[in-house]
C-alpha cells in the first residue's frame, strides 16, 4: 500500500475543475429557463395539493395544514410582530446624522417597494436584497451597518414589507449575469449539504407537509413572501438570511454567512419562484 | 395622552363578550444577566384585572413565569356593543395604570 | 514522513469520478454485509472494509502519530471549508482531539482526529457529488 499522505491536502480538489465543467445540460446558463422553473414549481404543488388555491401559498404551511392554520389565525389577531412594525416605522422615519433618511435611498420614498427585492444591481454586479439596500443606504450616509439577522434591520425591513402588503412580487432577471446568479441560487436550493445530507428541496419540495419530528415544513412556493418573520422559536423578529443559517445548521452544515453571495443568490432564486404572489410580510411562524 | 401598554379587542357574541389582550411588556424576571454580567432588574406585570360595569370579570396574577408581551384571551357572560371595559394592571415595581377598551 | 500510517486506497480519497463511484459502492456493500476489517477484492486488488481514517487511527498510539493525524484532520477541514461544505460537528472533534493529545491520551486523540477527517472527506465528496446530482431533484 502506498503511503498517500500527500493526497490529503490538495489532490482531491484537483478534480474539482474537471467535474464542474461537466454540468448536466438544462441547468447551464444557456439552457436554464427561470419562468419554466417557476411554472414547474407551481404545477408540482398544485398536483400535490389540488385543493389549495395558488394565492394561499403566501401563508406557507398554514395554507396546507388546517390544524396549525387555526392556531396561526388566532395568533394573527394579535400578531407578535405588531410592536416591531411600529418600532420599524419610527426607525425608518428617523433621519441620519447628516439630515438624510432612508426615503432618500429608495424609490417611492421606500414605501410599497418590497416586491421589487431582491434586485440585480448591474452597477454592483450583484444581487441586492432589501436588507443589503438598507445597510448600503446607511453606509452611504455615514452611518454604521446594522447586524443582518435581527433587531433593528429586521424591524425596518418589517415596516417596509408591511407598507407593501398585497403588492405582487416582481423580481426581474434583466441579463445573463443576473441569470447566472439565479442559476447559482437554484443550485444552492437543490444541493444536499451538511452531515444530514439534506437540501432545501428535501424538506420544502418533496418533504413539504411531511412531519419532521413535530414540525411540518412549508412549501417552497411562496416560501419567502412573509419575511421578515416573528418566529415563536426565536421569540423575536428575524430576517430570511437569519433563517438560512439556522436551516443549514439544522442539517449540521457549517452555515454560509448572512448576505454572502451564495445566500443572496439563493434569496434571488427563491423570491423569483414567488413571482406572481403577494407580499404579506412581516409574518408569524412557529 | 400617552399610549398604554395594552392592546385590546373585545367583541360581543350573543350573551357573551370575547376579550383578547396583548400587553407590551418585557416581563423581566430579574434573573437574566446583561452583557457585562449584571442582573437585569425584575420588571413584570403582577396583576391584570378587567372589569365591566364595576364588576371584575377577570382577575389574573401573572408574574415571572409569563414571558414577554403576554397575550390573554377570555370570555365573560354579559357585555354589550359600545360598552367599555376597564383594564387595570400593576407591576412589581409599584407602577400601575388603568386602560379602557370598547366592546365592538 | 511517518511510515506507521498507511491508507487504504488512493481511490478512496478521490470521490468524484465514475471509477471512484463503483469502488465506493463495492466498499459500502462489503462493509454493510461484513462490517469493519473484512477483506474484499475490487478490480484485481485486495482491500479492507476499513476507512482510511480507521486504519490511521489504529496505528501505534504515540505522540508523533497523534500529532500527524491531527494535522491531517485540520488540513482536510480547511479543505472542506474552502468549498463551503463543512459539517458543524467537525470543529468540536478537532478541539477534543487536541485536548486528548495535550493530555497524553494518544489513542483517543487519534480516534477523534480520524472521525474529524472522515467528516471532512465526506463533505468534500458531498461537494463533488452535488455538482452532478442537484439537477435530479428539480421538479419539471
């Protein structure tokens, strides 16, 4: 037997280049079709749950499971995110030290625009999520960035979502670079990771409404429309990027960083999948 | 007038009235520690009583076992649309207040 | 180079190509049926149903081997993190392996390092395999 310690370090990675070249057709930049993907996902869920109207998917698992829907509807009478929206409104309307405010950074003064995010920003060559735009606005005006996962950024995002309720999601893919980001997000969604070797799709496509311990995973269709979310488990409001990290840890995978390129592309893909559905954030979930 | 800490919804349903209240309150037990290791002082709602026409319709002793932003819901016999409920709360610190809610 | 550590098969380290796939299948089937330490042949060569890490952990328990194994495990962990496929429990295993090493419990350290390295190797394999397989989960 050879002593192959030398292989441990780099050699196994040498294969990486050749393998990534061999991507299967239909999922390359040339052949990926976001609209076809979106329609295919809708058909999947309509076949699986024929009684559920498309519009209801914004309510996640509560569109599919009547027992938890009853509890959720009662919670929504006094939504736990109510106070956060109020605080978010105050934060949104408080001027920066230089006199400017968030309204100066966003179209329509930042009101009723949630449905346009994430957006492909050509000038930056990347996907910009709403929270990224919020922090970019802060930095452009001499303020410090807010943390990505909870607290003030979630409250501001919640207020902005709230003003956009019932607006129809309309994420655009204007060019090939944006399409590449979409494809990257799509790949992330369907890729197994972590020690438990699970992908987002395992729980949220095939495994939607299939009991995993005491929980029912929500459907991938309409998955992101209600963010940011007041999660009972957290006892507070958190962003979608926060939830991504949590889910990755749940499958025992080292989480990717909030607002990293991979996770922004994932959010881009997921939101595109919800095009045609309405904004209903912020939301309350178990 | 300062906004109270109680958000209430009261609905007349036949002979009964259904009441739902959410209190905006940290409900600090006094056992949590802040970043520097100091205990955060206890600050929690001790009692929350609701009365209608001078009569108590619900009495609660909350305390440290109740978590942040407590939510209570109850039904009482009586009550009519347009009437008012008196909700009085007291805190361990001694603070207290009475807020009102209209039955719809 | 510490001759006391030998690894099972070059093919085990390479988990992306088609040839590696069928070796892995044979290995897993044999191990599933017969457990660890069982001999089998594949394409004319003889192998055992031991993971390379298990073989390494069974070498003589001394400081040099324990240190070498820990270094290898840490290196492979860095590799898996570089492709963004790390597993959450690996870091803790490396920490425990280090602690055992410092306490002079070489066997324990080697076993923990071996587990950590296995995690990372699996994560790298996962990365390669996912490139080809993810598309199969997409509804159409």
